C-alpha cells in the first residue's frame, strides 16, 4: 500500500491541504480546479453570498450534472444492449440458415 501524500489546493482564495494516494493526486487537483471554477462562477454571478452557500450551490449543481450523466449513460447502455442483442439474433439466424443449407 502506498503512502498518502499531501496536496495543496486553493478554492476561492482559501488554501487546503488534502491527503490522498499518489495515484489519486491528479484527479484531486482536477476536481479542485473544477470546484473552484464553479464556485467562482456562482460567486461572480452575485446572486449567492457567503462561501458556505456558494459551496452548497456548487455541490448541488455538480450532483445534478452527475445524475443527468448517469441517466444518459444508462440510456446509451440500454440502446447498446438492444443493438448487440439484435446483431446476435441476426448472426444466429444466419448460422441457422447456413446449417439448414448444409443438410
């Protein structure tokens, strides 16, 4: 098991030290940058005041996007399964026809 590393991140002009595995470092930095960007957008819109409220709004927006992404993924998976099933049936049908011709 690898040792945890400390990663410094900055979100809305506040510094945080987070521990994570070396393999997770890049993903943590990317996540922090995304969160910082979203929180800045909310803060700069002027409609939400206070860091805590901004953080909650950013979290809700990201959670909403995640749920929609999962739903789209499920729809695509369902369509892909249906296409694979249809192709399998066509192949099985062609093989069945081929076997009948051999007899």
